[in-house]
C-alpha cells in the first residue's frame, strides 16, 4: 500500500520515506493555516494592540532563527529522526502554552522558544531538518519536483487550515463555548497535532542515508551559501512585513473582515499558491531555477503594492489573490537551487544557514509592521514589502545568473 501510494504521489526515483515528510508538512500546514488567521483575533481578544501582535510575530521568527542556528551547529552530530521528534514535542508544548497563558511577556517567551508560525511559509525548526532529509530522498532530476510536492502539501493544507479559523465563531455562535474559549481550544488542537507528528516522525528510519559521510558545518560551498543567505535575508525581511497574521489584521482593520471571512480569503489564496508550485516545476525545467524564481516573483510584488492602494475590498482581494498565484513559485525552486549547489554532507548546514538570516531578518518585520498599523499607516507595510522584494529579485539575478546549479 505504501509503495503504491509512493508511486502516485512521489516523483519517479524518490525514496518512499519522503511520504512521511510530506504527511508531516501537511499536518503542520493545517495548523499554520488557522493559527495565522486566528492569532491576531486571539491577541486582540486578550486585550493587546496591533504592536503586541507584531511583537509576538517577531518573537516567533527570532526563535526560529536561533533554532536553525543550533541545527547548523549541532545537526550533523545527531540523527535527523531524533531532532524531528524533539521538534514535534516542542510543538505540543507551544500549543499548550498559547492555550493556557493570557499575559503578554509569557506569550512572547513561548512564541520565541516554540513553533508557532505567523505566516503561510514554513519558518520553524522543522524546515531545515526536513529539507536535508528530502534532498537525500531524490536524485538531481527529481529533486525540484519533490520539493514542489513538499511545498504543495504545505500550501494545500494551509489553505484548508485557514477555513478552520471559522470554527471558533461557529462554536461560540451555537453557545458551546465563549469566543475566547473557542479560540483557546484551537491551540489545544495545535498541541494534539504536535503529538501526532511525534508519532509519525518516530517511524522514520533510524539511520540517515549519509550517516557515514562526514557532516561538516560548511566546506567548499561556504562562499555561495553565504551570498545566497544574505540575499535571502532581504526577501525575508520584506516578507516579515506582511506575514499572514498581519495581513489578516490589515484586512480586519481596513475593511472590517471577520476571522471567518479572512479564513475564506486565505483558503483561496492558499489554493492558488499550491497550484503555482506545481507550475514552477515545468517552468524551472524550461527556463532554469533562477529565472523561475525571479520572473514570477516580481509581478507578485507589483500586485501587492497595487493592493495596498486599492480603494475598496473587492479589488484589494483580487490583487492579493493574483499575488498568491505567483508569489510561491520561488519556494521549491529556491530550495532545490540551494540543495543543488552543495554536497550531500553539507546539506543540513546549508539548509539551516540559509534559513538563519531569513528568520533573523524576518523577525524585524512584524514588529515594524505592527507599529505602522498602530500609527495608522495602513498601506506602508505592503508597499515596503513589494519594493524590497523587487530589489531582492534584481540583485539575485545579477549575482547568480552565471552560476550553474548542476553539481
């Protein structure tokens, strides 16, 4: 049964163990989907302001940066299975913490050390660990397709998870729980999913494919990885200005959307993002990984800038949906590009060291965006995000257009 499913879901030549990682990414995507929509509503219900929402978003990203630094320094010493199960246990603790705490600074601490994700993209401790294992599960010809399926599973699950953001309103409307209690229950569900992941990752093979190869923090690929990491940090800082939690807050404050309505928007946005990642594979084969990353990303940034200026809800949502159809094509191609320019023993370090500057840079964005929203500068985060991302794309193309990723 598992082999038959692997033949259908995975690209030809991929190790069936990748199914476990795709399933885990989907489960986390469901949680990311409803948390990103509910988090600002939950924090506002606790009596916090937009600046506090941004502060907690920044704490999550800063904590993810620290976790990925530790993966880069220590990941080569321990089996990936052990580290993934530890990450799942941390997810359980995070859900319980958010469900049980009501004061700002304890929540900030839990956000920093935990696995809460305020956006649609994955920024957690799981990311470099899963990327390293996925890169070992496929050869060069199938790797981009496998990463596309990985991203697709996360995007689809996140889209359906966004619909689940309407559950607290439905439960409260039927008198089952108070609105705040219903939102707390969603964080307990987050903890239960963490328990399911602990069981799932515990079934991975104990031995890594390259266990006998010396895993070094970085060797021959250090220069190119550091240049990529610096550029990725610009993109991540820009993205931190418009993580889903803050975009949800922007829609609620500017157009009066309810969490349920915002969840429905993010559902359709997630479906478009998921479809775009499938399209990224044939585009990358035809035009190359780098060109696919850059020339699909720039139009999405222009749509975001236009959405910030939209005078009404409908054109704003239309432009944001158009952005969603384009903005995620660089995700599987970017990951495949990084994995293709380093040797197999360097992959855990490369995955973490390209993620660290992204997380550190992205951590600054939510607090800054929250301050802009609190000051009444509603369009500023979206416009700044779009302009910075366009600058990143042009710089990336200039720096790496002659680098051949077949290695």
